[in-house]
């Protein structure tokens, strides 16, 4: 095991579910691990994490605190800061932290997740993750049987059909100039989903939840929830020094880091886990992916170490044979 204070087997950028699960797996495998995390989880505005077996409804920060405590129990170190730059050489990675310190690691896992770029609707950001939402599995139960508005987007029909499973009071608000595809319109009508040609330009509400959507013509309507579709952006700026770039997701939802099925990127020694490589993964799926990637990184290190041990054994055998002569 590596005991140098700022040198580790594995560094993980991002301390969400994926990063913590990877750290947990690696710590249990007696790897030296550091997690670099600024403690600004994407889902912090949400009241609870859902569809996470045995932890349904747990506040996001509480889940992360539990995960961090478990990882620390296996020797994982944490740096409460940001990675601002990264370099790579034959020995591994050098990571510059915002606090001014340097970390070196043999392998690097990027688990920093994604950022949500919200539609340009005035006031929306204040209610994001509360009752301005996008995922029926994350928040749908909490708005069941309520008046749900769906903001116009290329995904609006899909979202409306998903939320219709939870409420029979769903309405899609489309830009007046938009002509819905006849097949899409038929689906909405068949499911009893309202279609109103009004463009939502702003929202208003109280201290905790939005209560009204406002239209371009100045009118407004009371709602209990607003479904929107953000653009997802993988945060890779700290990895520019090693040449990591994002890829446009084929669905049109934003960008992600392309990897093979194990989480390995095209850059040797660099892996990605969780939402960084799968923007649609829920928390439990991100955690599972982190575990898988952590195990794959450990397996790769074992292979490298075994090859070195075999080479040393052979070299010793050759040297011994030479001395016998």
C-alpha cells in the first residue's frame, strides 16, 4: 500500500454516489484512495433521494455523509476542495487543487457528475429540485394527483406521458407557433393530457415552491408542479490538461464522457463513473456504476502489479542462474 501522504493508488474527482461507491470498493481492497470534492451535490435542493432501496426519501446530504463515513472507515482520505488542473505522465496523474496543494495518483476516476442548464424561464432556478422537476422516478410520487404543467421542449410529449401515470391533471404548454406531430398529439389526446398553445416565460411562487406559470401574453395559471427538460453538461474543465473532451449524447440531452463498457476512457489510466458517463442514471444506478468502476480499476492495478512481480521474478531467476555458472 502507498503510504506517501499526497501520493495515492487512486484519486477520485467527485464525492457523490458514484465517487463514494468507487472509493468504498477500492478502500476495501486496501488501495490508498483520495476523494476530491467541493461538497456541492447536484441534488442538494431536493428534499430526498428516491428509488434507492432501503434509503428512500433520505436527504441527499445525509446519504453522502453516511457514504463518506463508511469510506473513511476503510482508510479513504477526503479533500474538501476542487481539482482545477490535471497533468499526466508515465507514472500517472498530477492533480492541482484549488487550495494550492498537489496530489499524485496512479489512476484517476472522474465522478464529478453533470450540471443542469435550465431553460430560460425567469425565476425557475429558485424552485429547481423542489416542484420544478424533470424525472418522474425522482420526484413523481411527490406530485401525484396534482396539477402538473409540462414546459415545451423536444422531450415534452415523452415527459407528459410519463407523468400522466402519476396524475390525470397533466397539461403540455407549447409555443403558439409549434405544430405538434400528429402522432404525438394523438397520444396526448388519447391519454387525456391537455394541450395549450401558451409559451411559459416565467414562474412565481412562495419561499419553497412555485405556484404559478406566467405566459408571454401576460396571463398566468396556477400549477402544483412544472416539468422541464434541462441540458446536461459533464464537467471536465479540470481534465483539459490530459486532453479529455465531452461527447454529445445521441438523445440530444447534452454532453457526457464516452467510455467503454467498464468505464475506461480513451486516456490511459483515466476512468469515468456515474452521471459523468451516463447522464440519465439515478442515484442508485450511479452508486452501482461507481462500485463497478472501482472494481475495474483495482483489477487493472492488480494486473500491472502482477506483471511487474513476474518480471522481477524472472530477472532474479536469470541473475541466479548467471551466478551459478
